[in-house]
């Protein structure tokens, strides 16, 4: 076991103090010492460092309980920023995000470029975002990428959409921009965003099921992203749910993505909607919503079938992990209860009653920016120890 050094102890205490102030909103030094169980001297010394760095500021006085009123301190939401990047289905999206998850500036580059051309798009977008912040206030860059991503090594092991294999994305970006970079799977960072800012953020465990062109899950266990031993935890989109079914883009047959992704829903909608061959998947999803609102029976069967397969995946997750909170995110959430109800019914039918009855399926309210917000939160967590 390695011996903890003085600097490591100081960093741990600094992060503990900062996190305590952040979570409290406003608080006195004495209350920080009480909550952290650090000595008043240690708290006072480290708060002075945080004040000098601009991470903390004094904001007035608390109520006196005898003697001088305590000075209150807080973490200003715009004392630092992070860049969050979503390597999405329909392009690359980025935002400049403050310490409370609020987006201050956003930019996108639409398109479907792959390989080195996609890397060039990422460089261009990051450079554009960096023009809107003082680099001294920038904690780093966070990216959510599809596919299997090694957080520890900063390598995209495989991303089918971008035709990447073993891309050292973190080192490429750090060398170019000279700033810390953190990379994880897009569903994993989306799950982090949901854990911090989403529906009922007090839950320590949750599964976020992200359904777009692909399908994957992000797992939060005891308040931390669970990456898996090989960094592929949550790749449920490539579990076979229909033996002998359609060929998946991964090369296997009958994957969940072939029957329940946005691509699958769009293709099934094309089959019932004359003249729709030239429409994008996003436009076909809008058409599908319109058909459902018009009480079209075939459109409801399409969504019900997809929900049944998603419910099968959720049932397996519930049976394996017994996590009570399942959150749905991604473009298909516009379908609302028309999709959620068949997922719930399928999960309850296919999982043990004692487990399924404890499980709730919710829809994220963080919208299309969830990956960007989560990627920025990953930066804040990794550099400042927040969350």
C-alpha cells in the first residue's frame, strides 16, 4: 500500500471543502469544519487558497449565535467553465458550461463525416468554443463518444459510427489545445448528467438507457460511473434479442439496435408511409409522432414492438443489478408514454415480480444537451472533485 503524501492529503481536503461549499450553496467556515470533521485551522487555510484562486468568494454574513456574525462563502457558478462535446448521431455538438450545469454558449457542426475528417470537425468546434472563455477559467474538455471508450487511457477503442479503432483522442486533443481532456462513452456521461441534474438527483444508483441511432446504457453505481473491466459496460444495443433477425451494423444478427433504435423505428415508418424514402430518420420520427396522434394503429404497433424489445433489455438489467431507477433518454423520448408503457409492461412481464415492482421507468428532462452537460460534469468531477 502506498503511503499518502502531504500533498495528496492537502488535495483531498481541498476537494472535500470545495465540494461541501458547493453542495451547501452558502455556508460558514465553521459549518464547513463541522461537516467535514476537519480542524478549523485546516479549513481556514484551505479556504484562503480557494479564495485566492477565485473558486470561492465571500457573500455576506450569517446569523450570529453570540459574538461576531460568521462570514458566508460560496462557489460562484461562473468561476470556472468546462467544454462539453457530444459526438452525436447527426453531427458534433459542443457547449460552454458553468459549474451548475448551465449552458452559456453552444455551437454545432452538422454532418456525418468519419475518420480523420471527423477529428478535424472536433478541432474546429473546440477552437470556436474556446474563443468565448478566458482560458484561465477553463477546467478542461469533456467528450461523450459512441462506442467502447477507455476513460483511464483516453482511447476510443471502437466507434462504428466514426469508423474509429484505437484512436488516442485524449492525447490528440491535449497536445493540440494544452488543456486537460476527459473522454467516456456518451451514455455514461449522459448518466452522470442525469445523476447530478436530472429527475430526483438523490438516487445513488441509476441506469440511463439512451436510444438514438444506436442504443446503449450508462450505469451509475454508488454515485460513480461504472465503466466495466473493459470499459464496455452498458453496450446493450448489441445484445441479441431476435435470433435469426436482421443484420446489425456491428456484424452480428438480431441486435437490440436492429429492432428498437431510431434507425429501426424510421425504417418501419418508411414501410407504412408512402413517399417517405428520401426523409431523414429524424423527420420520420416526427412523422411517426404525427401518425400516433392521429390514432394510426400501425404506428402504435411499431412503437409497441420496439418498447417490448427495450423492456426485455431493461428486464435483464433489473434482474442483474436490481437498480430501481431506469431513465430513458435520446430522440425517441418524444414518443412519451406511448413508448414508456410498453417498456414497463414488457419489463414487468419478463423480470421477477419482487424486482420489477420496485423499478420505475422515467424520461429524462435534460433534453438534447444531456451528453454535453454530462461531459462537462465529468471534467468538474475529475479536476475539482465535485459530485
